[in-house]
C-alpha cells in the first residue's frame, strides 16, 4: 500500500521496510531510483542501470543488481570500475504485493 504522507509527486511507491533487521524508509521514484538510508548513509540503485530483476522469497524481496566493486556497498549508476553482482534484500511491513507489482511494472516499462 502506498503511504501518501511520505510520498512526493515523483514517487511511485514508498513504505517502511526491514533491511538487515533494521527499519528503513524505501522509495521507488518515477525516475527509476530505489532509495533508502542504511547505517546513516543514503543508498540507491538505478532500476535502469543496476537492477537485473527481483525474486520473492517468503516475505522478503531480493533485488538482483550489478554494482561497482570499488563503491564499497550499494551506490550505483556510475561506471569506471570492476562490477560485481550484489543482492539487496528488503521486507515490506505492508503491501508486499504492491511492491512486487510496482517493481515489475517499472522493469517492464524499460523493455
């Protein structure tokens, strides 16, 4: 379920999720960024450049991505270094189906 009090006009879906056992606000923006804060650091994945796909594992959603090896974590959309596969796993507190639908819809829109 989209939470209107946290959403900006450019957000597709926003919600509170678990990431590594910690609560975080996760947003999929209309410009194709999956954004969150983890350990006090702003993180993001570009759906257009970094994300390969996603799978559902029980209550968790595992986003498969390719990230720059030297980046020291997930913070992508850049080029110039070696790349590695990295999974980003989150668990929505509510509306897992909504997250799956919006992620699939965005990925399908890329062709």
